[in-house]
């Protein structure tokens, strides 16, 4: 009873060990293509007659690599022999210069003297020496927030993929857009921070290879368009400028690429395509609103900024200059006026002090002028305050007074002494 039980146990133990313990392990464990590999066998028991090696998932004759007779050492190649395999006396299988196509399931089938067969399974994975991958992009110049970044890591071999951005492992924020196999990088509404050099790297346990960088440009802006004044970085709505001084206005913005510039003065476009505008000599004629329009040729977006430039109040000094300076008898003279108030309502010219009997003429708000009591028929006036006196005679020499009244009711008077040279 005890003996019978014992022998049953022994039998079943033998059966289990033979069936379960044939193990097949490749050496080296992670072979590269070209290596000499041995599929080493462990756990063979009993006196064996022959080995059959199969390269395939099932015991099928078409997968038979070779049969080996242990007593004679004879090896008979099967249909699946590739010319590189050799069975070892210990049951192992040598494969010389292994190729990726040697990857797969291997089965060893043994035959013992009782003509019983046992099988063991193993798996061989041959890793390729990876060729350099290439990053493919259908567009390397993208518009921020509008375009989709789409990069593909192209490599003919199966391998793990990782990405590099400007030489560093890709930040997680961008990695989120990876396809499951890691080969495609997608980012909708690409951002400017994502412009740079992208590389992909393929790797397996035996090799690693990184692509050449591909440069991605992301166009954006213009943003924060502003007008800066000369050397100062002060921006303001109004710039006060002294008479006859110069000023450079700079248009700045955040934009890629550099925007195209256009300047507008009091609603009128100026012929200036530069990022700056020079006011070389400030006069009342340069007073007004300067607008810079920055347009990005790639994003087709534009932005603008404006400043108002004004003459400093203290600097407005009115002067009267006769042209020519010393006219001859019989000649015409123009009493030209510089620095007259910009917001002029009306003015009047007097022959002598500013009193009504002396009034030569007045310029009306309509732009017309009307003659005064002292008008001789030879005087005319212009919108710029100038007084023209034609065909001078000697009695025209002497004092002339200009009186200006602004829209705010501010009155100013200024006189000039006209000299008339005699003929002779
Ligand atoms: C593989 O074995 C052959 C023959 O022994 C030898 O010539 C060759 O150098 C070996 N190759 C490698 C990669 O070890
Ligand atoms: C780039 O290619 C991908 C896949 O072929 C496509 O889905 C995407 O629309 C393409 N993008 C552009 C801008 O052509
Ligand atoms: C990418 O940019 C880098 C640095 O600006 C430059 O050296 C490299 O030549 C560029 N590569 C290509 C393919 O344009
Ligand atoms: C303006 O300045 C220049 C140089 O400083 C000077 O030569 C010129 O006379 C000035 N003009 C007026 C109208 O003040
Ligand atoms: C404006 O002035 C600067 C410096 O004086 C000069 O370099 C630049 O060429 C000028 N620009 C224009 C448009 O005249
Ligand atoms: C004033 O206007 C008249 C007529 O348009 C012109 O002849 C004269 O040169 C102007 N004077 C000044 C100082 O602008
Ligand atoms: C000069 O002109 C005034 C006004 O037209 C006239 O009354 C006067 O006779 C003229 N004098 C001479 C010398 O022509």
C-alpha cells in the first residue's frame, strides 16, 4: 500500500518534470543581428535518442529546422533550415549570424528510448542595429494657435521612440500629443514656445539612433504694438516737443517674423515703411496724431499704436519776417508769420498800432478776408497769417501790427517795422 502509493507519486513526478521543465533560453539573452546565438536547453531528462528543432508556433513539418540523432551525431536539415542552424550534442541550437527574421517561437522535441516525446518552448527576439530615423513634417513654418504641429518619426524598424526638443527630452506638455506608438507628435493650435529643433530617437536593447534635427518656426503677433520715443522707453499718449527740435518715434511689437510697418499722420498715410519715423524739426505743421500700424505678413494679423505730438506751449513764439527783408520801392513784400497759434479763430493786420482806423484787413473764420478802413487796395492776406503788400511806395515803410485771437479767446499782438529802399 505504502509502496504502491510511493511508486505512483514517483511516476507522476517523473512525468511532470519531463513535461514541464524543458526550458529554452537564448544566449545572449538580447541578441543583435549578426550575433552568434545559442538556444540553450535545460531540464532534459532520461536517455534520449533524438532531437527535433522547429522554428514556428506549432509542431508542423514545415517548421522543422533539423533532426539530430544523438548516437551518431547526424543532423538532417528540415524545410525551415536557413543554412545557419546547427544542433549541438547537448540539444541546444546554434544560429550563426542571426537575422531579424530568425525571431519567433522555437520548439524542441525530444525522443527517448521508450519512443516517448517531450517538447519545450522558447522565444528568440533578434534586435536590429537601427538605422538613423528621419523626422517628417508636412509643414515646418506654422502660425500660432491656428496650425497643427504634426511630426512623424520615420524608421523602417520596429523600435521604441523618444523625442528631443532643442536637445533635451521633450517636455511633458508636448509629449501629451504623442500617438500610442510614440512615432507621431501632434499639437493642435501650436504655441510659440514650441518653435525649435525636434529630433526623434529610436532604440532597442542593442542599439540607439537619433535623427537630424528639424527646425520648426512658429509665427505669431504682432502683439503689444507701442510707440517709443527716442532713447527713452517712456510711452505716452502725448509727447510735447520744443520748437525746431527733432524726435524719432520707434514702433515696437512682439512679432515673428518682423512685421511690416506703416505710419499714418492725422489720418494720412506716410511714405515710410520703416520701424521708425523722424521728425527732424518740430513746427506747428508736425503737430498731430502719429499712428504706427504693424502687420505680420505670415499671420496676417495687425496691430497699431498712436501718440499725439504737440509743440511745447512755451516754445510757440510768433515772429514776423518780411520777404524780401529789404524790399525796393515798386516791389511786392510778404510779411510772413511763423509760430502763429494753431487754433486761430481770426486775425487782423493794422498799419501802425492795433486800433480800428488803422485796420488794413481781417481774416474771417470762413477763410475769406475783408478790407478795413486803412486798406489801400494793394494788400492781401492768407490763411497762414501772411500779409502781401504789392507795389510798395516809400509811404508804406513803418510799423505793421498783427493781432491774433484763438478759439479760446486768447489775444496776442506783434508788430514789425517795414523798411522800403528807394530806387535811384
Ligand atoms: C560567429 O561565429 C563564426 C564562426 O565561429 C565566427 O567566425 C564569427 O566571428 C562569429 N561572429 C560573432 C559576431 O561572434
Ligand atoms: C499633415 O499631415 C497629417 C497626416 O498626414 C494631416 O492630418 C494634416 O492635416 C497635415 N497638415 C497639414 C498642415 O497639411
Ligand atoms: C536649424 O537651426 C540650427 C540653429 O539655428 C541651424 O544650425 C541648423 O542648420 C538648422 N537646420 C536646418 C535643417 O535648417
Ligand atoms: C532750427 O535749428 C537749426 C539748427 O539748430 C538752426 O540752424 C535754425 O535756424 C533753427 N530754425 C528756426 C526757425 O529756429
Ligand atoms: C532717422 O534718423 C536716424 C538718426 O538720425 C537715421 O539713422 C535714420 O536713417 C533716419 N531715418 C529716416 C527714415 O530718415
Ligand atoms: C503763406 O501762404 C502763402 C500763400 O499760400 C505762401 O505764398 C507763403 O509762402 C506762405 N508763408 C509761409 C511762411 O508759410
Ligand atoms: C503811395 O501809396 C499811397 C496809397 O496808395 C498813395 O496815397 C500815395 O500817394 C503813394 N505815394 C507815392 C509817392 O506814390
